[in-house]
């Protein structure tokens, strides 16, 4: 089961002056002015059961870059020999709808494309991995060029895959049901309050 997504517009920012390292009584200081060095898109797939990540950088997102990520996955073990391959994606135009399902089945008949509900891409586990990248890989964003970003992302993958650890989600169906009941009660209370205010104003 592979959870896939694109992290768009990762910018290479060259700081106009060198950063000051931490010193006694002072935190590191990063220059706020920078020159733009272009942007990359990072496409990645997260193995939900193994905690393994594989990705690639591209100048743009779209059907073709996503197709290259899929082919990259198909070339690696154990995906090249699996009986079925579930790819979990959101409803982005790169892999939206029945057309995307048909397109990927033509690449490999074992692929089963699974879309998250609309406006619920957060249910895709790759988003957890993507939340780590800005904090641990791209900070501070003071890089010479796009190649430096590619290198950082490649090193992150390599280090992560040395000891892959799946995410253990604690938000289960029972907690979802409880949350929905709570949200419904809050909505009802808001509606009642608005109706009372309207009556008093009338």
C-alpha cells in the first residue's frame, strides 16, 4: 500500500548575507533577505506498512511526473512482484478520477488507485511525512541552488529508509464517530443561538 502525493514549490533561497551561528546568549540569526534560485516539486510515495519512502524531484507536477514516480515504484522490490499494488492519492489533477485509474491500469494491471474523499487529503499518510520535511530537511532554507535541495531530499530518504518506521495512527473509527457527534452538537448549538438572537431582535 503506497500513499503518494506532491509537495509543490520548494524554493531555493540564497540568503544575501551569511547566517550567524548560535553563540552564548544568542540564537542563530538567519538573514531575512534572499535571492530566489527557482523551485522544485517533490513527488513521493510512502509505504504504509513498511514506513519506507521513495521520491523524486521534478520541475513541474502533472500526469507525466506522477507516471514517472509510479514507474520508479514498480522498479523496486517488493512492488515489482506484488500481486496487487494500492496507490492512495488525493483528487489532484495529476491522478484524478476514472481516467487516472484506467491510465495506471494500462501501465500495470496490478495497480489499484484509491482516492481519498474530496477535502480530506489529510487522511493520506504521506502528508505526515511531508509535514516533517520542512522542519527537518528544508530548515534553514539557505541553499545555493536547486541541486542542493535535491541532495537534501535524497539524503532524507536514505536516512529514513535505514530504519523505516510506519506511522501508528491513533485516530480510529470510534474517535471519528465521537468527533462527528461533537461537531454536530456544536453546529446545533450555534443554530439555536442564532435563532434565539433573531427572535429577540424581532
